[in-house]
């Protein structure tokens, strides 16, 4: 092992110990229920569960990776108890700013030009500091005011190292714990890793800004700042300055002077349109990313975390939300089953009953229950009943909940349920128009043409095989199925049982044969055969009592 490799390994050990110590401390909190960690690997005195606020503080102290992990966990009610989810939602990303000399070096290295050559002015005091980046106000040579988002140095390397450590921990949890086999922490960490990696690429965020700017253009009350491509690179993003007041800082006097209801309605309509027409979910529309500008519009920015939803899954999510708003609990349950994965302990009657009660409560208390809360409760019920929902469902619920919060801050009297129901009908019409577009119709006609061309020939081939008695059906994959596995296990048990019986019978018969070599008065060979037979028989009994009850987790996807 080289000195550099040895130093890297030694550096990982304290970090791994700190992560394991944190997990062990909160092993009984319900967040990491089922994780079995060796107490000897950790310091003594870690048995006390902390409060949800302490949990969030300690998670934040572990660094930027875990700040983002906490934000993602707050969207998973199936993993995190409500009290902990609330604490994680309040996690602050404000950190000590990086010295300006380091920021200047980062910008110049990324853009390949000196700061005073690229910008007419560049304020040294940042507008805001977060775990991954900090933002500075600047002015271009043409006089435009811009915001420059600069990635903190070394943060990408730290994130990659932490994710590598977490992969080992989640892999162990998936193999050796019940909750790991249900939740599949490795898959969840993979989603988190892809999202975090995308957030580190500011070119991708600039593309998100342009795309959202185009898609939200019909909603006149919304404004998305445009990126400045000449001053944007992977670790530096320059965009128009979104100068204004955060929606959670809007005073009652300001709402009296300006009616904020159109802003709230356009925000809700625009995001629903973005989700279900264009298939993109902005995962983080919290009040800090929404500003009311001086000209009375609502600025939307910080689009690093954007999830893309495939068309078929988008259809299922739209049907689910439409059914929930319409009060059809059975259809909500059906769409959730179709989206999810049924685990071995899946309890369908309980799931149908719980979902029906949830939608009934929503219908009776629409003024106090938001659509986002209903979707998150649906995710929680699904996991409790042995149905693993897709991460996009949790993301949809969290986004709707954030939108509801922002709309309430802008216009407390707004009937969001009415706006959602009305906009969903608009989305359905937009999707119908899109399906009747020239490219879609051409694609459908090509499929019909292929069916008309190839159909008769295939029918003729089948009839010929039937007439000649040569029609065969072949099942593939049977040799790897659970049926073949169980049949092989039965055959092995029978074989071992026959051998065991033969050994015991042979030893009994040999007991009567005189021998010069005896042990405790019995022939040695007969005694050895008897002991071997007893050992094999005991092995069969132990295997039957222990192994057979620990069948591998069986998962079943819903119909697609």
C-alpha cells in the first residue's frame, strides 16, 4: 500500500466512525429502525436517543452531504417519523462564507479569465451561503445586475467520499436487516447520488433555468431568471439577479397594497403544468427560492434539483392525483398499486381500507388537508402495508406541500383545492392536444400500418403450425425460478434423508458384527457411521426449523 493510499484509508476511518456513531445513536428513533451496528465500534454512552431537533443538528454537523441527505429524508414519510421530518424541513444551510480570495480563484479557474475582466463589479460579501455554494452580486460590462453562484472548493470531493462510505453501510443494511430489504436503501441512495451529482453541475442548472423559463412563459405572473452562458461553467453559474422579498417575509401591509392571489394561482398552475405536461418536478420550491420582485412578479430560481418523470409514470401520477381530488379512494389505491412494488408481506385489504379512509378524511376536511399531505400520507400507508412506492410519488407530495405553504404565505384565503382541480382539467386537455399532434399521430399511424402489413402473415403462420401439429410453447426462465429452487431443495432434503437412514441402518446391522476395534464396547466403524447419520439428521432438522422460515424477499411490480 502506497503512503497516499494509506493516508486516504486512515482519513476515511474517523469519518466512517462518526457516521456509524450517529446511526447507532438514533437506531431506535424510527428513522434507522432495523440497522444493527456493532456497539464495540462506537464510543460508550451512545444509547440515548436525542430529540428530532438534535437529530437535525447532528446531521447538519456531519457536513454538506448530510445536509442534502436530511432535505431528501424530509420528503420520505415512509422512512422518517413526522416529528423528525418537521425538524429536517427546518434545517438551515447557512454556513460560514468562504474567504473572497478563494472564491475569486474558483471563478477565475472555472471561467479562464480574471474576475475584474469578466465583471464590471463583483461584491465580496456574499448574498447567501449554503453548504454547496455561495452567491455574490455582480454587474456585467453591459450594466446588467447578475447573481454569481460559486461552488465551494473541495465540496465535490467530500460528497463523493461520503457517498462511497454510505454505499457500504446501505449495502450491509439491505442484506442483513428487514427494513433494508423492504426499503432498499441502496436504491434510494442511488437516486440521492444522481440528484446530488446533477446539483453539482451548474451547466445542467443553467439548462433547467432556460427550460423552466420557456415552459412557465404562459404564466405571466412568474419570472425565471435567464442564465448568462458566457459566464457559466460547471462550478460557476451566472444568471439574472432575482432581486426582491422572500415570500415568507411578505408583510400584511404589502399584501394589502398588492393582491398576491394571481401570483399564488400562477405558481400552483405553472408547477402542475410543469409536472404533468412537461414531466419535470422542481424538488425544492420552498419560500427561500421564491421572491416577489419590485415589478410585482414572482421570481422562481435555484433549479438544481429537478427530477424527470417518464410519460407512463406521469400518467399514473396524474390519474392518482385526479382521483384523490375527486374523492375516488379505490382508484387512488389502484394507481398506487400499479406504481409500486408489492413486497412479500403486502396486505392489500388493509391498504385498500386505509387509503379509502384517507381519501374520505380529505374529502371531509379539504380546508385543512392539502393535496401534498394526502400524497405523503399515501406513501406512509403504502410502506406500512408492504407496498414500496416509487420515489417520484414522495417527491410529488413534498413539492405540492411546499407549493401549498408558499401559496398560503402569498394568499392565505386562496382555495388551493379549487385551483388544483381546475388546473388538472387544463392539464388533461393539454395532454390530449399533445397526443393529437402531428408527430404523435404519425407514430400511431406507423404502428397501425405495421400491424396491417404483418398481421395477416403472422396469423397464417400460426394456423399453419396448428394444422401441422407443430405449435409449441416455450417457457423461459423456469430454471432460475423459485419453483425450481424449491424443487431442488426438496430433492436435496430427500437425498440426505435417505443417506441418513441408510447410515443409521448400516450402523445398527454392523453392531452385531464382532470387531477387534471397539469404543465403549461398540465397533468403531459402526459407531462412526451412527454418529455421522445422527449429525446429518440433526442438520436436516436445524435447516428445516431455521432456514425454511427465512425465505428471500419476494417482490412483485404492479401492472404497467
